[in-house]
């Protein structure tokens, strides 16, 4: 019985393991979130359930401004069913690639680390679904492809179980690679 418990624990912990953002520290172009998001950025995305079914598609217009060391991202979502949503992030660079941030529908404080062309961003989103709000853990990985384009893949979990993934492609307006 003890062996079975140890094997199950090892499988569970292996499921939580992932790459370290520092492994990307020498990959270019270098991602500076404040530089990338200042101005207007468009993003196109989709939500997939864990079986791969796409259940929602969306477009986001992100307006980024900086003032007194705070990067504000005003995100305006338009979903394929015609609904809209707004999220305003307030992000602070703690130095050495570490970021923290808040938004009205984020529980506590988001934490992130940037290295090379990558940013790992982790937070708990308060997600309303059919009249109930769920606290879902998000693990976002953003990769800068060129000065203008970034790709984001996020895993959405509750109690350690993945419920789905969000994939986004970002493109800065008025940008030439």
C-alpha cells in the first residue's frame, strides 16, 4: 500500500513540474513587458476544454500606459458570442525580471518572472460561470517571437486538475518586425 501511495504522489508531483523560465534567459529577442505592452496591442485567442474542444474565441484590445513605475493594461475583450468584458491590470516590475500585478477579478496578487524571450505569469482568476464564481489557477507562458508578435499559452486549473487552456497571439499595432 505504501508503494502505491508513493507512486501516486510521484505522478501527481510530476504533473505539476514544468520548465523553469530561466532556461530561456539567453533566447532573443528579449521580452520587456513594459516595452512590449506600452501602446495598443491586439490579441486573438481561444479557450479549449481539456479534451481539446474550442468553446470560446475572442479578440482583445490592450492599451498599455506607464506612470510612476506602474504599467497599466486596459484589456477590452469581445467574445464570439457578442459579449464583452474589461480587465485592468496594474503591474509593477520588482527588478531582476520579477513582476507582480493586480486586477479586480484576480484573487490576491499575480506573480511573474521574465527571462530572455519568455514570461511566466501565475495568478488566480475569479471566473464567473452560470451564476457561480470559481477561483481558477492560471499558469501563463508568454513567448516573444519578434518585436511585434508574442504567443501566450495558459493552463487553467482547479485543485491541481487542468480544466482547459487559453491560447493567444498578440500583435503590437504600428509595429515593424
